[in-house]
C-alpha cells in the first residue's frame, strides 16, 4: 500500500538521520579526546606547522591544531587558542609554542602539555575539582609550570631564563626537564631552601617567580598589576573579562 511505502521510506530516512548524527557526534568526541584546539584570535603574522613533515603555513581563524603542532608568532603577532574545555592560551609576539599532548574527555578529565621555547604566553585554564598540576603543564627551557585552575603569565626569554606571574589560583613551578613519574616535594614559600635543592615551588595569587638561565629560582615576591603596568597583561585581562560576559 502507498501508506506502507511512505512509512517505510520515513523509517529509512529517520534511520539515516540517526546514523548521520551518531557519526558526527562520534567524530566530535574523537576530536575532543585528542584535544584539538581552535584558533579564535589572530593579529599580525602567525605561522603554524600542523605536524612534523608538513610545510609551515599562515595561521587562519578557526584552524584546528593538536599534538605535534608548532605555532610561531612574529614581531607583531598575537594568537589565541581555545581548548575543548574552554581553557584559553594566548601567545604574544616573537613566541614559539609546541603542543605535545592534548587529551580532553569531558570537563573533568584533561591532559595537556606544551613547550614554550621562547616568547610570552597567557593561560586562563578552566577550573576542575579533579585536575592536578600534571594535567595541564607548560615547559620552558628552564622550568615546568603545572596548574589546576589558574590565570597566569609566562615569559621564556632567549637566554633560557623565565618568569611566572600568577593572577588567579596557584601554580607549581619545577625544574626542567622533569622525568616522567618523578616525585615532587611541594614547597609553599616563604621557606628557606637551597636553590640547588628545590623540587617544586607553589606560587599563589599575585606572586611572581624568576628563574635564571641556569635554572635556579629566585625568591618569589608579591606584585601588583595596578602598580606594575603592562600592556600585554591589561589586554589579556580585558579580553578574559569580555569573554565571561
């Protein structure tokens, strides 16, 4: 009967739609678990190498990057990368940044590691009660910065020195390189400790740490964003505030 044929076609169409939606959701879940990030802001000249063996190219808005990708900003370049859990990473001018591992499974399970070989970056990491400092790590030539849910500014200088400034939350700063699975002793400053013996320094809100080219840390000190005016910091704080509304 005609009614039966119409119903059968409708069922086939419905089944096709369901399968298509399932494939799309599955592909999105795979992308999320792989931790692909998306470029959500560009200014000036920014180059990207999607993966080893692929030629470097001009970065474009909404370009998806992931493990193995290298991002390079030139003298006037700025870049914003939005991760699957809505954490934000921004690169300032003359920066070289490489994503090593990026795996996100829902808002409570993430593992993200990257290298800032040189330059400046701003991180606004989404808070999660299940995150540890190992779940979101950035490595410079002289230090490893691990966070739970934090807003901080990181500078990696050409001489391999580094500076970490925490605006919200807390970070753990350890020597680089750190062997996988090595135990760390958390040290909440001010505690007197030999520079050669430091394992990990915990920085709280509005604390700053400088690490020398030889990897030795100075004593952390307090700072005030209102006193230490910085155009890069102000731009990032304003952009963070705009994105929360």
